[in-house]
């Protein structure tokens, strides 16, 4: 990941001016740190004096004086460059969203690397518009974690991204993002009139989530209905990227049916856990169908 550009220096007058604004596009690092840490005017003056004496930046001065942490500085940088980065309280409630909670860490970098590959191969200009189903042979392979973070890094590019929880057996995306699950995909496929089912993900302006809603007794039949194919066609046309979480293949044919209607599938396996025979069977079944297999990813996290 390229390093963020060095922020410009600022005066105390500009800092206090920015700190009083609630929404300024080009806010200084200092104003963001001051707001995040609720620094008083006296504390801001201390930082400014130390900054001038040492010839360093505001963030470095605040850290040196114990009035801010390195994490606060990184959060401020992310805010200044309009890069989604969850505040501490959000990280505590959604620990699985590593691409949002720790966007400068090793795990997030792995997701960005995968994003680059998908943008070049699957979502490149000239390629047919299609959704990407995340499938795996067994439960606990990490599909929910993987699909959620892949959706986050795609949205971090500014692309309108939709994450669909199509695991009608054990849905969890609403828990990961802290969203309401009263209505969702199952109601739409059952023919009920559902409203406000697509929700904006907290902290990422261009990421939207369609949860499952009520867990149905007939998941396979629902995803095999023509309504699901029509829904996917409509959503793919409305969003830049559509990522779909699916049930594990060991529970039935749901994931295969979902992948066929998405148009593309990414197979996830857990290193040292997934069985080779089950993985080969899943890949072979997908290749015999209509979905393009984007590749196989081994989850090491």
C-alpha cells in the first residue's frame, strides 16, 4: 500500500477554526485529532507550542505529549483522505471487519491484493456485468468474514458496492455490520412487499448490505426461483460490485444455485482444515455449471 501523502502544516488559528466545524472537506490533521480526543483549548495550545519548538507535525507532538496515540494519527489521516476507518467504539462492536478496523494491517493488505486481482480479471472494462458469489465446501471456512471484508475494500475505492447475505441457513452479515434483520432477501424471494431492505453499512458511504431477514424453511427452493435471477440482474445493473455470501456446500446445493445466478464464484478454503476431495468436488461442480470460477483462495486468518 502506498504511504499517505504528508499533510500540510497549519497555524493555530486555522486549527481552532477547523476544530469548530463539524464537516469540512479538507480538515487538518490537528483538527481531527483535537475532535477525536476532545482536546481542550489549553491542551491544543500545549501541542502547538511543542510542535513549534520541536519542528514536528501536530500529530507527532500530540503523541509525544501523551495527548494522542499513533492510532489517533492514522485515524485522522484516513479521515483527511476520505478513507473509511472505523473509530474505536465501532471496532469493538464489529471486530471481524479488519479492512475497516485495521486498514493499514497485514490482513487488510491481503484483501486489497485480492481486490486488485479481481478488478483486473473479473471486473475489468469489457467484461460482462456479474455478481461474485463466495462459496466454500464446509462451515467455518470464513465465508462471512471473507465476503464482508472483500466488500469493504471494494467500497473503499469509492465504487458503489452491495453485499448480499444469501446464506438463508445461517445468516450472519447483519451481526457483522450491526444492522437490522427484520426484513431482507428471504421476504423478497417469497414474494412479500419488503421496504428499506438494502441498508447502508456504517462507516463506509459506498457500501450497502442486503441481509437475509427471516430464516426460511425452504432455502434451496427460494434461491432456485426465477425471482432470484431477476433480482440479481436488477442489482448488478444498479451497483458497481455485488458480493454474495452463501451457505457452505456441505448443507446442500444452495451455493451452486446462487453462484449460477451470480455469474461468477470465488471458492474459499481454510488452510490445514479443508479436505482436498471436498474442494475438488465443489470446484468441479462449479466448472460444470454456468458460473465463471474466479479462483480459489486459502483462508489463513
